[in-house]
C-alpha cells in the first residue's frame, strides 16, 4: 500500500491515468475531488491515496473555534 | 502514518524567540532516538500568544508547551516522546494560581476567544496548500464560481460583515457599488499596509494563512467582475511577503489561480506590491497612487471614491486582509452562520493585538460585543506586578484612550466610536498607573507629525502645533489655557484635513483630555507628573534611612552622578543626573531606597536637604 | 548604463508602476540609491529624474548614502514605548556612538527607528536586517550588538 501512496504525495498529483486535471485543462471538481474523490471514477486505491494525504496533514481538529 | 505531529509556531514573534533553533535541535534529537519517521514537524503560523513563544504543541494529545528553547529538546524528546512523561516545567502556568495547564483549551488567554479570521493561523503549515485544502480551503471559491455575482454579493451583504480594516463600512455594499459600475477593467486591492503602531494582525494572517486571503480576493473578483488584484504589503513584513508569494506560486501550480480557474472561464491574477515605508499609504487613495508608482499622497478633495475611480482610474475594490480572509468561510457556511455571531449591528468577530501592561499579550480574536474588561482581565490576565489599570488605548494613532469606567463597554465598531475611540486597525494597548497620559498623547502626535504627508496645512502644521504644546506641558512649561487651545486646534484639524489620517490625528489628545484632564492640569498647574514619567517634572532621590550603601546604583550609574562610601548611604548629584532610572530599577527590592519624586515632594526634598 | 544595473533592471517592464519595485531592487543590490543609478532608472523607465527623486524621497525606505552592513531598526511602536524601549535605544546609540539615521564610520551598522515592527507581543523589539529580537533590555541589546561585531570580523 505504501508504495502506491507515493504516487500521490500532494493533491496536485493525479491518482491514476483516469485523472484529467491539469493546469492546461483544469477539472472543475478538483477541490471536492481532493477531499471526497475520486468523483469521475470509482477506485478504492484512488480513494485511499487521497485519504492518506488527508490523514497525514489533518493533524489537529483546529482550535479556538468552539 | 505519523504517531505524533509537533506544531512549532513560526510566526515572526516565535522565530525571534528562537523557534527555528528549536526545530533544528528537535530534528537532531528525533534522529538520535530514531523517531524521525514517526514524528512530523510542522512549522505553523502565529498562535497569537507571542509573548510565551516559541509555542510547541504535540498532537494528537494536544499538549501545549511554551517558552521552549533548543536546549530543552533533549529532555523533551527523551521524557515525553520516548517515555511519555509530561515535562511540567515547560507547560503554561496560570498567572494567578500558578498551576500547570496542559491543553490550550484551558488557558484563559484562549478560552474566551472565537477564531474565524485566525481560523487557520497556528493550525496549518502556511507554506503547504494541501493543508489549506483539507480545511475546506478553496471550497468557497468553488462555490462562488457556480454562483451569480448578485448571489455572492447578497450573501456578503446578508452576513452583515463590516470592513475589518477599522472603519467598519459594510463590505457587501462596497462590493455592490463596485459590481454596478460598468468598466472594461476593474481591480481588487488588498490593503496589507498595516502601519499603525501596536497592530500586527494583518501580518499574522498573511504569515499564518495566506491562501485564505488569496481565496477572498478571487471571490471578490468573481463578484464584481475583476480579473486582477494587488496586495499592498508593508516592506517591514518580509516573512509575510515571502509566504504570500509562495502561496501565489502554489495556487498557480494547482490551477486555482490564473487562467480558466477550475474550468469555469474565470481568470484571475494576483500581484504583490511592497510598500516603502509611508504610513499614509494605508489611506485608500494614497495606497492606490503608491501602487501606480507615485508619491503616496491622498487625492485632494473633491475626489471620487476609490470604488468608482481607483487604480489607473478604474473601479477598484479595496478591502483589508482580515475582511478578505473571512470571506471564503462566509460563502462556505452561508450568511446566516456569520450573522449569528456578534451583536445586532456588528456581526462576526474582532481581532485585536492585545499588548502593553497585561500579563498575557498577543493576538486575539473575540466575538463582537464582548466586554472590554473581559478582554483585559480575563484574556489578558490583568495587569502585572500588582499595578493598577489606568486606561486602554485602541485604534492606534487614530483612536483614543478609555478609562476604567468604560470597561463595561460591549466592544464593537459603534460603541468604541461613541466612547471617543475606535476599532481602527485593532491595536489594543493596556496602560497602567505608571503610564503618563499626556506622554501617551504626545507619543501619538509625534507619530502623526512624522507620518503626515505634508500635503494639507491642518495636518502638516496643526498637528505640529499640538505637539509643541504637548512638549511644553510634559517639560513643565505648560501654561493656563493650553488644554483649551489643544481642544480648539484638534477640532479644526478634524474639520479641515483632507484625509482620514489628519481627521483622526487629534483623537488621542482629545480622548485623553476628555477622560484624564486632571493629569493635564497637574502638569500645567502643579508642574507634577502623577505617573512619574515626564523627566523634567521628576527627580530621583535616595532615602538616606533605607540605603545600606551596597553600591549597586553607584557602580551602574552611566552619568557618574551617585556618590557615597561603602556601607554608607549614597547621594545623587541632581546636576549630573540624567534621570535614566537605572538606579531606580537596580536598587534591590528589600531596600527600595531610590525614590522617584514629583511636584511638591521635590520642593520639600530641596528644603529638607538644607540647601 | 553599467552591466550590474542592467541586470537588476532586466526583469522589469518599462512602466511607471514599476518605479518603486525598481528602486527597491536597486537599493537591495547597492545598499542605497547611488546618483548614477538614479539617472539610469529614470532613463530606463522614461520618467523624468526629478520624479524619480520625488518618489524616492517620499518613502522612508529609500536612502541616498551608503549604509551599514547591518541595519538596526528599533521599534518605536506604542507597546514598545510603554514598555520602555527608550532605554534600549539609548544603549545602542551610546554603544555605537551614532544617532538615529546614522551609520558607523566602519560601515558595520546603521541605526534607524521605525514606527512599528508589528511584534508587539515581545515588546520592546528591534530588527537587525531581517531578524527580530524581542524583550529587549539594555544588557541584552549590548550582547546582541556584540554578537554582530564578532561575526562581521570573523
């Protein structure tokens, strides 16, 4: 699993060759897709890759917001 | 996956307290214990509690360490990360009870706060766009791209958001005006020329959450039909400029900024302009002129509103950093969410830089309508050293000083204005009994005189006249009628200056006269400075009975003004004394032999001295 | 135009709005704005020299004589004022034997005072180059200056 996650270290990286987002041809669902994607196709591994980034960076629930 | 994440605050405050050395040392220690793959270090933006920096928080358990140094790292890693024992001496200590507090949630400084503008400050790594996206970043932009401009503007209008730059003008109405004007080109400008002494919230937002400002700019651009923005940042904020530039580069790389954003056909470009050290450029027309590469002087009257004819005479929407950074959340959560916070007329939160004579100082965000006293005594933890509260200065050189009787005030734009002060940039400086109100007024006037662009006479000459009168008063040369003259001058400067800087320049003087007139009178009539600050009105003297002749003052007096044999009471030569107060500060508490005297006591001492 | 200036100017467009960034870039490179370079800037942007000077003299950031290797900026903000920054300020001026706006003869230090650095939580504060120092006392100031004296000699 770890080896595959390395393919997508940042949200900008495509999860697999089905991802169409690029600077030249931006995907309109880019933002949602990063959080709850993939949206345009179904693939558990691709979902896992996104989740891994979220887990890695979501260190704190945020504070002082009550 | 990491077992632990350590957040080290890397705002300007904590960096100057050694945060980067802490990081370096921590990395070494982690490697020593082979923990580098288990623990992730995040450099975050400002936590607000700059005074107790560097701030060091360990997640997931949320342990709040403060004032940590590089030297603490071996112990902290060994004891806490390896063995799991909390290092008590590095925890926050309650100033009243002296007890250790483990989580920030239980620190009074944080407990009363509500963070919207500062939502991500100190939470995310500001140099990592992914962290921003995870916390719903750019979702507001996405949503706004699917909205009609009218809809966006209505949301902002209904939220009740008012400009957080200080004046409190309704943001939605400003956007609507900019939207309605037809033009081939419109600009959005972010005012980050935070020049008020005592304010640093814009800096913290740019350093701690730069993407929120970019997202706010884009939403504003989409709403009014603009494709280009400028961020005008003070050159004194190098870290903020660097992080903002990095954020722009990342957003461009992600296709969230530039051409055809998210395939919507919307284009947007953000330019950064560094100011060059002129306070007056925070004024809207001066700021715009400065971006054009000219001398940053406010446009003379009559002048069109910047919203109608601003940058290169094009319609220009000018908003403050904080206003823009809260916009994405309003779009995301809806107008009602925001309107549910604050008071009836002032929605949302206010950000203050709470500094001066308080136990806890730093950046705070509170709901509008919070009591002034609560900010000072609960969040600020009261006045240090058992001293008495005297006044609180808000709004910087445009604001005023409020006395103890106003501590019950529910703080918002309107109440502060009615009380003779203002929200302004959000500086909130607490003054205790050792602060001279005339000196404070003089301090602000001095600032305005130096920063006046010199274009209009009332501001250029009027403030100088006021300053000279204040100098006279502080030096003991005040005359009867000076206070009345100050009031008259102040009023005419307010009436006749052409820009906001001049119009508000007399406020610090007028409000201190209003609430502390007796201090002015004491300086003028009795030639005394009750707070023992004004050098010409005080002397230092050694109490012959209390002095044991330890020699500390004598050895450290830079003017060589203190004489006396070992173990014999010392004497200050008043002719030589420069009143630097070093002897006063150095005299051990158990003797307290050096006294500061003013007014009649000086005369009494002179007589008693048998001259 | 000398090559060094040409290189500094190369990323800029010849438009009026680039005047302040150009001045900033030139000052960053030379440490101040030399007369010859001011002429070059005017020529490059097609703006009269008088106007280039007009703008440069308006902003506190620009300087027209060589400055020290280390720029000390003492904060005179409100929080610093009420927390007694003047003692630290006096100490520096006494130690370096220069006053506000002056440079030491060996060009090691320039001493300036600014309205507010924006690190009020640590008042009193000063900046040396891009580094901020907080909670200043006269003794601490002395040590900080000493550390710069040493490193610049090494």
